C-alpha cells in the first residue's frame, strides 16, 4: 500500500472515530442531565444494617400521582388529643393456674385498673377450654421467650393507649389502689423501669412486679430482635433487665420522684396463721405486692386487709378536714367566685313565695314555675329546720319577708332570705337573714351510643308560594357549600300549594324551582347528593285560621314527607332564610342519635341591616343575636318522631293525605307550638333533648308574623308597651288640643 493511500485511510478512520466519540459524549451528557433531574425527587434508599444502597431509576415518565387529601377524623376524641389511660396490668400465668390463682388475681385487681391481661401458653384452643375473657395464648412453648412475646403483644395492640405497664406473676398479690397512687405521682415524661432489684444484680425482680413506662416499652419494641437473640437464660427478670438496659441504658430504679414500689416476700406460706404478726410489720403494711401466695383465698384475705386499712385512713383524713372547716353552712362549701370588676357582679333576682320580679329585661313579674316553687320551699324548709335545731322552742316561723337568689357557675345557686319569726317569749316578730347555697352536683358522664359523620342528612325545607325567590337563593347557596363537596345529603322541598293554585304546566308557581332541582341533581349525578320534592295541597282558607299557625302545620309536613323519606332517615328541618356550612351538618350527625337524642340548634339571627348598618354575614353582637326562643330548626331520626307522634295523636291527629291537613290547622289542635315541644312531652324516656348555640347556622333578617298573635310585630313586650303608652299620650294630647 502506498503512503498516500495509507494516509487517506487513517484520515477517514480518524474522522469516523471522532464522530463516534462526540456522539457518545453528547448522549451521556443528555442522559445524565435527565437522570439527575429525575433522581432529585425519585430516589429509593434501602437500609440493610450499616450498608446503604441507592437504586437509580431511569426512563420513567413523571406523572402527578398526588390526590387531594381528605381529613380522616379518629374514632375517639382521646386518639386525636393523644390522651392515654393510666395503667395496664400483665399477668404471667399458666393453664394449670388459670382456674385457681389467676381467677383470684382478676377478682381483686380488675375493677381497680384500666386493663388486665393474662398470658399463657396455648396448647389448646382457649375459647373452647376456658370460658374467660382477658386471656392471651402463645403457641411458642419456649419459656425463656415468654416476656418478649408479651412485650410484642402489648406493643402491637396497646402501645398508644396506656402510660404505664406493670408485669407480675400470678402468685403475687397486687395492692392495685396503692399502685395507681404511685403511677399518678410520676410524670409521664419519665423513662421508668421500676421495681425491687434482684439480690446482687441491677435488674428488677419480676416476682415483686416490674413497672415500665410507655417510652421504655417503645424502646424495647425497637430492639426486640436483639433481646430475643440474647435471651440466654430462663430467668425472666434477667432477660427483661438485659433488654431494658440495651434499649435505654436504664438499671432497676428503686425510687422515682419520691415514689416507690415496696414489696414483701413471705417466709411462711400459711398466711392465715401468720396474719396477726404480719400486720404489725411496717414493710408489710407499706407493700404494693406480696409474694408468693400458694392458695387462691390468700388473695382475698390480703385484699380485705388492705381495703380496711385504706378505709381507716380515709376516715381519719375526713375527720381532720372537718376539724379545719369554718363554721359555714353547708359545711365545707367553697366560696363563690370573686368578680374581676364591678361590671361582672352576678345578677340577683328578687322573689317571694309566689312570684319572681324582673326575671328578664322584658318581664316585670312572673309566677313561679313548678320547679322554682319546689326549690324555694325546700330551701325555706331547711332554714326552718336549722333554726329549730339551734334555737329549740324559741322561734316560730311566720313568713318570708324578702328573697334574693343568684347563680354562680363555680358554686351553685346562692340564696339570701329575710325570714320573719315570732319570738315565743316576747310575742314580737324577729327578722333574721340567712345565706344558703344549693351546690352543684358532681359531674356525671352519660354514656352515649357511637355515631359517625357518615350518616346521610335529609333536609326538610317547607316552601310557601310567597317564598319562591328566597328559596332560589337558598338552593344556590346550598349547591355551592354542600353539593359541590359531595356531602351525603338529600334536600327534600315541601311545596305548599294553596287550594286554588295550579300545580302543573307553565302556570305552576313552583315550576322554576323544580327545574333548578332537576338540573342540579343531573349535574352531580350522585345518590348521596340530590334534590327531591313533595307537594302538599292546603285546604280552603275558611277551614283554618292562617299559616301563622306554623307549629301545627309542621306536623302535617313531616307526616306526609316521611312517606318518601323513610323511617331510617336523619331529618333536619330548615327554612328558606337559613344559611349553614358542612360543619353544621357534621355537628347534626354527631349530636343526633337514634333512640337516644334529638338536637335543636340555637341559630344566630341577624338584625335589620338597614338599622345596624352592617351588611356582612359575620357574627357580631351588633349584627344579631342567638335566638334562644327559636325552636323551628330541629334534627331527629324518623323512628323517634313516629314514636312520639303516635303518643300525641290524641292531641294532634295523624296526617295521612293532603285532605287531613285541615285537622291540624284549627284552634282545637294548638297544643304544641313546635315539634320540639312534642318530643319533650311524648318521646321515649331514654331520648334526650339537646339545645346548644350553633355559630354555623345563620338566619337572614326577614319579617315574619308573631305566631301567638297573628300579626307582623317583631319586638319585645316591653317595646310594645312603650309604643302603646306613647300612642296613648299622643291621643290624650290631641284630645286636649281639640278641647
């Protein structure tokens, strides 16, 4: 080959190789750039002990996988607030001792602590062999691993529920009351590994019981594999102590924040013969645990003794407290709250034996209700008994001269009574003043059935012919705040047709509203969110007074609407002038409980915006007020309504068809002003009636007739009286000028 050809071939090859190199460089540069950008957000790291391995993912198209998160409320308030129970008791036992020692441990401990569990080796099916609750069986029969099986079970099931965990054997007697006092004196922020050390060791002795805090148990759960692999002995105390030390570096603690867990080890096993001697020993009387017991009745003997000693101590404490009480009556009652300023003084109401004077801003005098009358007579009777006890045979009760009472939220009802007595020696009347307190009772928790926020709410909205425009505004607001959120609701419109009004075709007065309802239902296409209606034909106007008798009309609306709604529905009665949010519906779901409770929210009613000069819809004392006289808004379950309705049918007849409506719109049927009153009088005994202010239920200003008078006056009786007097003065002045 000539030199010229060789040079030409090398030049061509060089260009070819240079092109390949440049192409590879560009390809690597582009690939690295794309991969780096992606891996900044999408990189998975696998941890394998001390080795960290990074796995790179390439050629993946990024897509948005984020979904709108929905707030999931916990089942219980305590879960959301992180509130835990105090004490969990774990007892190590066996199948042989379940029916002997373990049963007696359960009888002396279970009613005093939050939770007790018994752990055994289950070689058989527990439920078939033992008809007991609280048993946990493990199929692994290796004894050395028993503590860690228990730790894992507690950690998997109860780690978020309790502050402290106490482990013990079935032959230990536990003074549960004293143990509870001990743990209540220790801060929950402390790491607790507490008990009595094994002789010559830094580990707590399981025979006397071991107390573990939530934080220590959680740390043991994290290192449970290490603890299992290093369980080299059958001694449970050493295995538990070694695991605690590895997890938290804690040794057995004899005392924490001044609290101890003393125990007493019995030297003689015949407890009945040695009980008299033991009761004189200080260590025995202060013990939280006593061990070992070989007979079941020994648990009850010790429990009886420690309970008696506690009762003696409590009685001694009561006597000491009584000795230090001042000479107040009732003895030991706390003093009333001191007002911060002179503007915070509690209001005092003046009364006599028959009437209350100025009970509110619009009433001058009011006759006592049955409850008030019984309360006042009871207080006077107690005062008479007290005077008879202190001054026997000297004074004779004559009359109540003056009476004042005020309610203190921190104390109760305070009475000041001026009572006249006849002095039996002189015959003269003597007036004495007494201050008496009727204290508040203890707070009582009422157990209620479990309810959720997933129940469907059926809103019942009566619509009159004069409210069509307002109903359109209501539906527009309802579709934006409720239907767009896909809330589980059904809006049931109840159209009230007058006797001669057309209900079909283009002349239908509610035709436009029906079209809007159909359009919105088709738009959302969901069974959970829809609008329906039912039509009711009212009787002739001469057959009833007027629609001002709205309380009786509500019974007819609900009776007829239930045919389309069903008896399992949660019903909420609203009107066209109300506005609310989905939060209000959630509170309706939570506060309305079938066969247990109905809910009557107190709405915020706006004043006339022309007068207040406030055009917004925010809650403000100058914009409106919570109308505690409004009972129209009510939620209940249909079955509860049907039960109460049947009980009251002798006062207000049941409505089955439109023609029956006239029977409830007469003077004879004006027994109830609203449905709430019917529930109070005729609901089942266990059904409660709850009323509470509701900030999310707002009522727009509108004029409506006074139901009791059939007029359009919107004011208090005091305002009406002022107007009447003012008008009388004007007429008297006109007559004087004419004369």
